């Protein structure tokens, strides 16, 4: 396993992510999608 994140929370004027967890192995990609203007950057 290359990367493991657990219990990620993020708020930007309102709660965007709540208790998100994922792992990433070498050679895998992950993308985050959502409405424009909610702070994905």
C-alpha cells in the first residue's frame, strides 16, 4: 500500500466530506468529483 487515509473530514461554508477513508496502491489513481465551488482544490 502506497497511501492510506482514514477519517478525513472537510468543511467549506458547510460540511463537504465526513469520515472518508481510502487506500491507494502503486499505479492506481484517484479522482475527486463534485459541484463547482465547493473547495475540491
